[in-house]
C-alpha cells in the first residue's frame, strides 16, 4: 500500500494495525484469543460494559514499577558519584489518593502544585514532610495550610513570596524549609508552552537575582534555605538540556555556599515518554547517569561537596500506565487533494474528546490508537480520531493507521493518556468527566468516580433552587 500523502512524515504504515507496540502501551497489554484487548489482566469490553466510555484506565502495576524504576535510576546514579537523590512524583500529572499511596509505597515523595493537590496528598495519608509545594502564585490560604500541615519544602517562586511564606511560618510558630526556583536560561527543546526555564515566562526568578533573594531568605529567622530549584520543561528527550541546566545551577550553588549551608539541589522533572511509535525516549537510567556525571564533574570543578539531589518526574511515572477507552460513534471519509494527488482521511468520531484530553488542542500533541474490542484483517487506512465537541480542533489522535473497517460501536483505545489528561480535563459542552479505573491482576476498581449530568446540574444554582417565579408562587401557596 502506498503512503498516504496526508500522513505526517514520521508516521509509518504499521505491519500489524492490531499490535500494541511495546513502550507505547502498558507492559503486558495483550489480546485474548477472541481479539479483545486485555489491560492489567482485564478485558476492555468488560471495562466498557461495567464503567462505560470514555474511560480512563490506569494499570496499577505499571505505575508502581515505573515509580520504583525512576527512583532506583536516580538513587543508583547519584550513589555512584557519592550522594543521595530524592525523587518526588509531580502530582500535577495525575493525582488521586490511590495514586498518592502507590507512589509513596514505592518510595517517592510528592510534589503538589495547589491547595487541592495538597489536600489530596494529605487525604491519602502521605506524611506532610514528604511533600514539596510549588506554584508561581500560591494564595495566602494555600501557604498557610501548607505550613500548618508541616509540608517538607515550599518552593519560593518570586520575591513577594518570601515574606508571605515567612508570615505563614510565624503565624504557626514554625521554621519553614524553602527552596528558591530559578530560571536557568535553558530553553528545553519541547513545545513552547512546555518549556519553563527560559527568561520570557512566568516561573521562578532570574539567575542574576538569586544571590540577593537567597540573602533575603536567610535573613528571615522563620525560613530555612534548603537550596535551588529549577524545572526546564516537560516532555524532554535526552539528557543534554538537564545537564546544561545542572552546570549553571551548580555554579550558582557554589557561590551561595559562601554565605551559608545549601544542602540540596532540585533539578525538577520533564523526562519524556513515547506517545507514538516514532518517539525514541532512551532509558531513564542513562539520563540519570549522564546528569549525575555532569553534576559530579561541576561540583569537583567548583571544589564543593555534592549536595543532596532531588528530581520531580510526573509524566514518566503515570503517562504510559494509562489508556483511554472510547466508543466510536461515526466515521466519515474525507477526500482531499495534496499536490495534485487525491487522498482520503477517515474521520473517526468518539464519545469524548478535548474535554478528557486537552493536550492535542493545547500543544498539538500526537497520540496513537488501536481498535481494542476486536482484531481486523482489513487494510490499514489513515484516520484522524476526533472528539464530539463543537471545535474543529477537537482532535484526540491527529494521525494514525487503523484497520479500514473501523466502525460505529468499536471500542477504541488511545495510548499513554495517564498523564495530563484527567488532570487537564474539563466539562466543555457540559460533558461529564469520565471515571478513572485502576486495573491489575485481572481485577478492576474505580478510583475516581465518573461525573454525571446530575453532578453538573447540582452546581447550577438556577437548576438546584426554584426559579424566582416558582418561589413567588410558593410564597403565595399556589400550586403551579
Ligand atoms: C516544577 C515542576 N516539576 C515537575 C513537573 C513534572 O513534569 P513532567 O510531568 O514532565 O515530569 C512539572 C511540570 O510541569 C513542574 O512544573
């Protein structure tokens, strides 16, 4: 079959359009003899029948093994160069009380980025001292709650926040450990909205301001300076950006040591995962070793001891452990002309969309899909999986090849939706958010209940309280 000229250059026609490519789908995802996909030992048709679609499915074993693997990768790599590494799970990727408990049991700490995430981690029973608290505009109430709860470290993101954290610490009679977030000036090679350490954006303080601000922090008796923090961005492949950022931070870290202790250095998260078969991610162990070697060499060059290191992966832990199940509602072939050649794209519309996965609309993110409810021997055709929302940019999978007989009623699975899908979900078009179901060892259980239209109506005060005319009639005792 010739390539479809509408297909992006990176997309190859698959040898088997039914196969679950390793590294893209949860490990162990397979098909039963009748062709139905099985994830965590549970058939997707059973999941769809029991919980409905769209449905987020999270493979607990995969989350746990990825959490343990990334922790080991960093602790081993830094142990080899003579220091300790602590790994925080960045809860913004996906946070529920179950996931907070799984990653805690696997030895990770948790980075929270709002009062809501803090509440979830605490409700899960995670000890507050194992939490880090981020955010470029934390409210006074959020800071107060974090200090009151005994959060291990608060990451100061601006000059104004120094006094706010100190005030919260004074109010609770505590000394609060803090880090200072700096922009290392490294522009990570990722989508513009995912790069967070270049100068023209809202996070952190400039490297040049850091020494002055650390003096201000050190002057507050209610604050204890723990070290610098930097996060260069997200969905980054290869260790070079992290290494460049690390060497700039170590130089600053060394200057700060002249004024007092600097026990830690936190280099953030951002380790990329595969969303399509074209993504080459490399092994996390190699990335960790490369960063460890750079940090060790820079510290040696500066003549300083290695600090305790910290990292904050989010997407790496949960992204590949999640899939989303949809039901196909309509299919629509569209004929187009590309440089004089006629070509067809098949639009496959599903029962969710940008409300359960905003990333394609937000970042132009690519995804991969498979028919999960059956196998097919039909020739693969180029498809675009679209949602049901009133936006032409409501795309779930921009381009993939699926068997050409994909049809209404098919269960479709989309890979690597464990991170930043549920957490970025919305009620656009009054679409209730789907449930999240954990699978493992052949069993499934909902860990986040799906919303219903009644949930949405319950917050609409015009629907949940009588209309004014009805209230007036009630007051007059009229029966309307
Ligand atoms: C400060 C900070 N740490 C960690 C992360 C996690 O990034 P990722 O999920 O790409 O690892 C983020 C993501 O935005 C972040 O802002």
